[in-house]
């Protein structure tokens, strides 16, 4: 992003800036389509279908992501950043406890895409240890936003740190993280929220 920003600052022609904006829009569409395809089709998701779903040619996909591994890496980072950024949006429109509960359901959707990329993602995480820790940092930060808003609104307990909330959420996804277990996962999330909600509200 920093490099792209530098190029945009130095570009003398508006046309160049528009080209980069178009490229960014194409990338966003590709990554969104990839996440949906991996969640829907798992490892069977094809690059050709992803390009079609994104409304671009397969050549556009290969120019930006020459290998499947690069697409998986970018999709994982994109979806993690998107999920973390959702905290502020949800808190802005809902009471903090309801916002957190909504976000927890979105985590299940995020994991569906992650499962579809599992084989390639395991290799990427082995090769780049920082990738896993960055994910934990971002998601813990998002939970902390919900926790702080919830304690200020007196709807979430003050004595449970964000890391513990994320660990409990991970426990739910480990025991009921498959698509066919979605109803059970939602029930477990309700139980988790019951434990986080202040009894005196």
C-alpha cells in the first residue's frame, strides 16, 4: 500500500491515478469473490470461477496473483483486515453487546473461507510465523473495541480481558466450526454472550 501511495503522489497525470484506482477496485472484487468461493467450494474453488465471479478476466487475476498461493495469502490478509475493521462499524450502529454478538457470527463466515483455503494456508502460516501472530493481534484488537464500548455502556463485564474472549470464541469454532454445525455454533455463541453480559444491566 505504501508503494502504491508513493506512486500515486508522484504520478503527473490524472489518468495514471484512475488506472491505479481501477486496479485497486479489481483487486477488492477478486479478493471478495475468492473468499466467497473458498467458503462455498472449499479446495475445489477454481481461479477461473473466482475471476468470473469478480467480473474480470482470468488474465487480470493472474497479473495480480500469479499463483494460487499468492491469492490465498492475499485473501486471508484481506478478510482478516475486513473482519477487524467491522468492529467500529458495528459499534457505531448497535449497542456494544449486540454488536459483539453480530461480529461473532461474522467470525463463523470468516472461518468458512479460511477452511476452504486450509491446505495452502497451513503452508503459508508455517513459512511466515508473523502472519498468524498478526491475525491474533488484529482480532484481539477488534474484541477490545467491543469490550471497551461494552463496559462504557455497562452491558459487558469489565473483568474479562479481550484475549480471553477471543480464546473462548476460538473454542466455539473448534468444537462447532464446520458449516453443517452452524446452528450449534450460534447456540454456543449465545451461551458465551450470556457469560459476558453484565447481570445488573
